[in-house]
C-alpha cells in the first residue's frame, strides 16, 4: 500500500488541527461526567450529577433548527447539535466522550445522546485488521457526539468565571 501510512495520517491530523484551531475557531467547553462523585439511587438514577473541570476543545459544529413547542407549562425551545472532534485531540487530552457528558457552547448547554466513530482514514481501522500489515495503515479520524440542548439548572454546573 502506497498511501495511508502512519506518516500520511499524522500529516492529515496536523493539517486538520491547524484548520480547526486557526481557521474554523469553534471552541466548546467539555464537561466530563464524574461517575465516582455522582451518587445514584437504587434504580441507577442520579438526582444531581458531578462533572470534572471543563476542557476547552476545538471542533466542527453542525446545529439543527430551534424548535419551539407550547404545552400547558408554556413554550419550550429545543435544538439538536452535532460536535465533531479530531480523534487525536481527544486522545492527547485523555478525553473519552460518553453519553451524559455536557458541552457548553455560546452560553447553551448540550447533553451527549450518542457518540459516533465511523470516519476512517483510507477506510481502515488499525484496531481491527485481518492482514499482517494492517496495523501500519489507516486510523480513526474523528469522533462525533450528537447532543440535545438542556437547561444549565438541570446540569448542576455553575458558572465559575474562569478563563480557559
């Protein structure tokens, strides 16, 4: 195989990292759910959740339209958003996205519903190859988290006023 080596992949990561940080410049604060500090009841539910300190990450953001519904409690706004992270950025910061994590973007809070990892460099996954040379070619490029907007009060996260 001529193309798709680790060297080629590292070049792709470097170019994408520069694009995300210097051109696109979309940043989010990522709050990782701390399972050790969150107390669950006998049903496995938590009335209040604890999160680690936020981590500032660059990403691509695809946001859906705002949808306003009216019911007996009044109007309520919802929005679905996808955040695409460069997988290597998450590896470098030891971040493993999971359902229930919170992202803060433009003063709104989004709860992670699904985590997708299906963009592969040269269509190969180095962790699953049947050929002896397979671990030398290909890799996972990005991780995409699909989220829905949630109220800050529901997260239990308080604004700290800190620069990141």
